[in-house]
C-alpha cells in the first residue's frame, strides 16, 4: 500500500497533502510506502509538491518554480509544513518513497538528492525522459533506485501484453521494476488477470492508482496486484491486515 501524497485524516482541518503533517500521519498509521511528487523552487530546491502552482493548495497563482524555498515554507507553514526532498528523507528514515518527477527542471536535482537513499526510493514520471534523467543523475552520484515506467513505456507494455508474446513483454519492461497504472483508462480496462500475470512473468510489479474503496482494494488484490496507491491509507491497512 502506498499512501498517496501522505495521509490527510478525514477530520483534519487546514492540513494539505504532501506536507510534513500528512507524512507524519501516514507514518503514525504504520504505513511503509508513501507516494509524492517533486518540483523545483526558484532557488533550486527540490520540494514535495504536486501542482505546478499554488492555486489549489494556497489560493496563490504563482508557479512553484517562481517562488523560493523560504517563500514556499512561509505559504505552507499553516497548511501542514513544507517538505524539501532531503528534509523528507531525513525526517522519515524508515519510510520508502515513490517519487514522481513533475517538472523537467527537477529531474537531475531530484536524482542527486536521492542517491544516498536510493535503496528506499522508486522513481517514476509520466515522462520517460524525466524519469531516465533522474535515474542517470542518481546513478552518477552513486545510487541506483528502482523505477516505474512512464507513459510511452506503459503503452509498449500494453501492446506487448495484447500480442500475447512473453518475449515482447520482457523487452518492453527491460530496466523497469514496476508499472503504476489506473485500473481503467476511460472505457479501456488496463488491469486484468492476464495483464498482471504477464508483467509478473517479466519480473516487474503492478501498482494501481488511485484506489480508495475497500471493495476495489480487495478485488484488485485478488487479481494479484502488488501495490495500491490510495488516499485512504487507513482503509487500505485494514484491508491488507484482514487478508494476512
């Protein structure tokens, strides 16, 4: 189970996702894996923040890339507390991080920042270019994190699974540790028993996002998926514990 942007309890007021408070809440539940997103501030700091700008979280139209770390810390001070990527790794040494590279400029700095903790980081992005740039920077700095496929790679895997060729699936998944996908894309079903089995035979995991209902969690786990990205870490932990 991967806590999506940490965990914000239903009763919490004024706490935003991807904040120190949200990650502390996920950790307090007993969560091991957390999902987050990386942007770069105007002064070159990698921060955990999902959106390109501050509009939704803080009612501020400025892009994350246009504010300094100190300015962003001030904005988020009353919303749960900003986490830089190095700060998050230091503050939560027992958590494992699934990190999505959201901005092109964040890729290389993110890779360098995670190198020292590469054994507990999985790098992902919708963009295979950003993902591979982050991986290259991490490896150049002495780390070798796991990685999840970008959109172009996922499309190749889906075509390979449809062809029923194990060889093509293995080739499409070369260098990939996990596929992180929605159960459906519009009317198209992505996650099926055949899909999960094909990916497993090629040596990779399947993680499904974003799954918040207990019955959906149970159904997907029954299909054999390896991870559930969820806003409801509390519900997911109960579902997983009940299956133990």
